[in-house]
């Protein structure tokens, strides 16, 4: 696959996730045995782990929105700078809904094989999310 095709796969998956079609988006994007080099705490392996992760997020933040800010693609890799936002309207790892919103930035690198992500590396401003949701101590 070309870099443009891999990029198209990523963009389509983001559209599906933003439309609430999380299972379809994750399945379209990740290989069954995809490796996450930076998993969330407690995240399982492979596509199933990504499905559970996004399921948790979209339950806690039903209006979750991923907004690409910059994409580059080539040589089997796609890099993405993005903004993610949402409103805390459901349980989030045992934390009851606060009704507060967040908006933070992140960066992802994906290695594609046969049209799906085989490996993922990434960072999101998790402390920014917790702070905006009021989940950090005030002296932080």
C-alpha cells in the first residue's frame, strides 16, 4: 500500500470513531495482532485492547472527537498530530461523571502492514485531561 492509501485508512477510521462507530473504526484501522508500544493502563493486547480502550473512552466521553491537525505518510508509516476533546458524561475508570469538558493535543506514529496498523506509538496530554476534568489535586 502507498503512504496515501495508509493515510486514507487512518482518516476513514477517525471519521468512523467520531461518528460513534467505534468498533468499525478500530477494526478498519488495527490488525488483529497490532502492537501498542504505549498502551493505556490495563489495556489488553491487539485489536481487542484497542476496542476496549476506545469503548471505555466513548462511554465516559460520548461526544469524544479526534481532530487531525497534521498528517504525514510514507514508507509504511503515518504520523498524526491531533486534538482530542470530550465531555465527561459517563463513568471513567471508576470516576463518576463531572460534566466537565477537556481538549488536549497528542501525537501518534503508526506502522502499517497490508493496509492496517501493525504497531502504534503515541503520547496524549493525559495530565491536561485530568486537570481540565478537575481530577488533579489543586497544588499540582
